C-alpha cells in the first residue's frame, strides 16, 4: 500500500467511472477474461489513474468522492440518432428505489444523453429467501415500477430482464405496464432455451438473448480487493457496492461498439470505522 495515512477517511460514498474502455490495449490482449475479471481490471485502472489527480489534503475531509479514469466519451463525432445506448443495471439482493433512480440518472449524466434506448436489469439472488421465485418476482416488480417512470419520462425507451425463468417472465409480463422486450438467459444455466419460454416470448414479442455474466457481478470481496491494491486498510473498510452499470454505445448503421464502460457506486457508514 502507498501509505498508512488514509486517503479519504471521512468518505461514505464512492463512485467510479471507467470512461470508454473500447480502445484499452490491455483489454484487447486478454479478450477471453471473465466479465468480473474485466470489471476488476477496469476499476483498478480507474483508481490508479484518478488518485494521483486528487488533492490529498482536501480528500481528508470529503464525504463523497467520484473518480473517473478519463473524460467520458460523449460520442460527439456521431449524431445521436445514429447511436443506440444499452445499459445493464446490476443490483444486490437488497436495494432501494432511490438506488435505482440514482443509477439511471447517473448514467444519463455521465453519457451526456437525454435518454437511452434499453435498460436491462439483473438482481443478485438471496440464498436465504424461503421462496426464491416469489422473492425475485417481488423485487423485480418493485424495480420495474421505478424504471417505468423513466419510460414515462422518455428517458428510457425499452426495458429488459435477466435470468428470469419462464414463470418469472410470465409474472413480470402480467404485472407490468411497460412490458419487457428482452429476457437474458445465462449460458451457464441454460444450453438450450426452454420450449415454454421460447413459446411465451414468441407470443409476446420478447427477444431472448444469452449472456455470460455471473450471478453477482461485483461481490464485496472484489470491490475490497480493488481498493486494497493501492489504498490503506482503513480506506478499504466497510464499503458495500450499491449498484453497478455497464453501458455500451453502438453505431446503428455499422454495428460497431463505439463506447463501453462501467459505473460503480458504493457506500459505507463511517461511524463504524475503527
């Protein structure tokens, strides 16, 4: 660690934005790494790039910090109508409506856009739930109601879910005002799409896509390890990731990814620090 003096001892909120990682040479050299390994590398690089730029004296008193690796890509070389923005929001098993609102508003600000075409959502399962299916449906319903307000405000055009089984997808479809247009299915749990899901999706114009994201994209330990590589022990203590966003910007006519990045937000109760 660089020093035993904490860098931000009073900070209770930390947001990290990787900026556009599409042209990072180090990622191109390792295209087969897992999504979590890529995320960990990107967050570590962001910290390493951002920390030398902050005023260490001021940081001693800051309660909220935001670190960026570089100026975020604003896609100014393209007209907005030629681009498609897709956002995937990863949430822990316990979250609040405010967390969801903050995440979506934050990505709109960072990407300098008034709206995004698609928001996909993923909620970490809680192994302690008595009825995992019903618990997930209830959480998805609460999340969906918040996202529907963004659709009503034309800040999000379409919504999609991740890792819902056939029954869960049916339940979400039936209780929602804004119907899901996508359901992502994890390759690790499903080599072939269930026939019941395929039929339901076909009947209701839902696109079924595969993905390889883990059930928990940003575990507490991974975030702790990222901070621990370059910060003091006190700086790494008690942080809990609240949400994670992965975004991509595609040039419609060419089908190429113009921008991709991550935004992560974590909090801690500094009153509990030793």
